[in-house]
């Protein structure tokens, strides 16, 4: 069911600002606002502190370890976000099918 649904009915295209979902003959469009890509002030401050710490660090082993840890966290968060999007899309499809 899932494979048929994804191959037959669902077309998802995205770029930096647009996500368009087409299911059967229905189109759903979500456009991200420019402000969605801006970090809140608290996170901007935290990022500045981290960048300053990186610039002042001379221990390449510590930098390698932290870079590896960050890459691992990034991949896990991207995977979780993808799963969350997939779950929401499937929920949307279920709502559409139940309305028919």
C-alpha cells in the first residue's frame, strides 16, 4: 500500500522555499517565509559563542572529535525530520481519503 501510494499518487517537489504536494488531483502548497530560515536571537547568540570557541581552539583532535559529533547529530536530526514529514504527509493523505 505504502509503495503504491508513493509511486502512484504522491508527487513531492521541494526547493529552499517551496514544498508542493500533489495527491491525486489535489494540490497543497506550503511556502516558507524568509523569517522561517532566521534563527531566534538566543540561538544566534549561542552560535556566535560556538564560532568564537572554534576560532580560538588550537587542538585539532578536539576539533575533529566535535566535527564528527556534529555530523552525526546533523544526520540523525535530518533523518528524524524526514520521518516527521513522511508521517505528516501520510496523515494528510489519510484525511483526504476519509473525506472522499
